[in-house]
């Protein structure tokens, strides 16, 4: 059975000489929704991400927690933490490259009727921008959080080094938390304080041209309007 990494490499190899275009917000959202449905994302999020995130945040000694989340998508998984942990988050800043997702995230953070997901929030900022080594300079956060948002980022090692410099210097400390598919991150001489692997899952896409095209674009990270891959897929 092929892995998603192997599929991604194969798609890129076939399309090396073809013109590429980045996915627009709608194409990315459709691909992400399809991937989530096909891979049991909700179960994975509940049994692994939320459980591990809760355990890590509970280790922080400070009462008020400042959080920077990189690429949260339309809704942060922080909203699924136990209430006692959500109440400790008093500052939340998010950098999300998709303008469509920033709009959804803003509505999620300040709902008109329902209870706020982060009830003790004193300051929040949602920026429609990618995270780079120039982002948020001079700012400090107790938790800096990447939830499957490192893919497609260049110079990952420099990005992580930049976030480490943004942690507080006091004895109570802070942490950079990364959830990442596709095996362990190789970051040269950077070594994680702790790591945990989640068992591999199967991803099954229905035999439908539109679904397969959408999934292939999402995995490759771009779309083609002509060229070898486009002609092969449309044949």
C-alpha cells in the first residue's frame, strides 16, 4: 500500500515540467474536507491531538497562557480542550495564510450566540498571513502551536529556531508543539524534548474523477492547467 509521501513524490515527479498554480482557497478547502473524511480525521483529532495537547498544556505552571497558533485553518483545535485548560488561555494570536479561513476563525472565536471557545480571552489577533522567520519578532508566547501546518513551508529548521526564540526566558518556560504527518521531522541538530507517533491510518478515496482530481491536487499542493499530469488524469 502506497504512503501519502510516496504519492506526493510520484505526483511531483510526473509534473516536473508542467506549469503549476497554487491552490485557491476553495480548492484547498475541498481537498482538505475530502482528506478529513477519507482518513478518519475526527477520530484522530479526538483520540490523539486533543489528548496530547491537553497533557502538554496542563504541564505549564503559569495560570494565564499566551498562545500563538500557526495555520489553524477555519477553527482551532484548542476549542476542544477541557474547559479548565481553555479558561487559562488569555491571549490568542493566529497566523493563517487563507483569507477565507481567517474569516471563519474570527467568527468561531467570537460567536454571536454560543459560549466563547476561549472564555477568559483578554486579547486576540487573527492575521491573514503566512508565518515566516520575520513574523512576530520581539513577541513572546507560552505555547507556539503547529497543527499540521508545516507542510509547504520552506526552511523548516529556521522556522522552528525562530519560534524557540519567542518562548519566555523565565523559569516557567514554554513550549513549541508540532503535529506532523509523514514520519519524524529531520531538523539537523534540533532535537525534540519528547515525541510520540500515532499508528498509520488508511485513506480511501471513492472511485470518482472529480474526487480523485481534488485529492491529487491537495496532496501535490498545486494544480495544473495543462501538461503531462493534467492530460494523464483527464484521459
